C-alpha cells in the first residue's frame, strides 16, 4: 500500500457520450450526443472511488477488475457518492464494453487522450502488447477533488515489463480501506 500526502486530481475536460441508443451491431451504438465532463465539477463536494486499468476488453480488466467493482458497488456506495472506471479508451469503446459486460452500476469514463491519466502520473507505454500509451492499474479514493488514498499495482514501467499485476487495485481492497477509515 502506498501512503502519501493528498494530491489534487487533474483538472481536465473528458469527452463522454450520452444517449447512444441506435445499435449498429458489433457493440457499436450511435444516436446520442457528446457531453463534456469537467473533473473539477465531477468531484466537487463528493467522495468518489476511481479505478483505472490498461484497456477495455482486456482479460484481467474484463474478467476480474470491472466485474469485481460492479459486484461490490452497493457496498462501496455506503461510503462514497459514486464509483468510476477510467481507461485510456474513447467514450464509444467504454460504453460498448460496459454494455457487453452488463455493467450497469459503475460509471465508465473514457480518457481517450490520456489527459486525466497523465495528470495522475499513471500514463505508461505498453509496446509489447501493442497498446501504446495506457493507464497503469490503480484505484483511488477522491474527496472533493483531492486524492486521499491511492492503491498502485507494483512494477509501474514504460517497457511492458509486467505480468499485468492485480493485487491492490481491486474492489475488496478499496472496500476494506473504506470500512476501516469509516470505522464500519
């Protein structure tokens, strides 16, 4: 576990999609509109759990991390206002992935340009996998725009020298931390 002095979340505009209800097939849906989300507004006066991962439709992300947060969502919501999944993917991909995975509670945030991820100092290069710039796997507790607790997977690097570690950014670790912090 990494302890540190609280830092501010990056102040960025994220491009999201709402109302895409015309299914074109293969997971693609259109018909909605773009909606800009300002992270300053998103996090203002709220306690939020954010978790980030290397990419939509990837094995650990799809089989463990996202389903784990979806399963624990109601328990997490006893302590926080919302739970967000951030990935360096665009809004179309994030929305299609969540529809495909039947994720209805956790909210997807596509960070297609990697601005939020870079501001969190979690942007890494994954050339071995052919991913390019992606997020290192982590989870964070954010209160009123300040990162209060950060769980970062070991071995952060820019050379794809990892076995996709997944030990501390899971929903159970965050839930235990929240329960201990709130004396639950």
